[in-house]
């Protein structure tokens, strides 16, 4: 979880003395996790999002404009990707 500027969670983290410098260009405030393991998990989750978002967003956009078999094929590709992501994160 990121500490987003103006969020209730961020206000709580600030009150606990955990927040650092604001990063206004991305709308967040630097904040370490109390438990380093959560930070590691969060970092890996964010890497997955960063590396797969563009592909899924492109497929989603194609799905909106295609019809018939082509739309079905794109939808199935998205299902396979999401299913694989869920399985790999659960193991």
C-alpha cells in the first residue's frame, strides 16, 4: 500500500511519525513499512503491476473494439494471464 497524498491512511502514518518526503509528481508520500516483510511483498507486487499493466491494458482496449472470434480470443488471453498471475502468487 502506498501512502497517497491526502488519504486517511497517510494521515495515520504521519501521526505515527512514519512518513517521509512527499512525492507530488506521483501523488504519494514516502513511508517505510513497520514490518520489512510487508515492504518486500509490496515491492514485488508493484513490480508485477509495472511489468504487466501495459499488456493487459492493451488487451483490454482491443477487447472493447473487436467483435466475434477475435474478441473472444483476446478475452481468453486476458483470462489466461490473470489466472497465471493468481497461481504464481499463491505458490
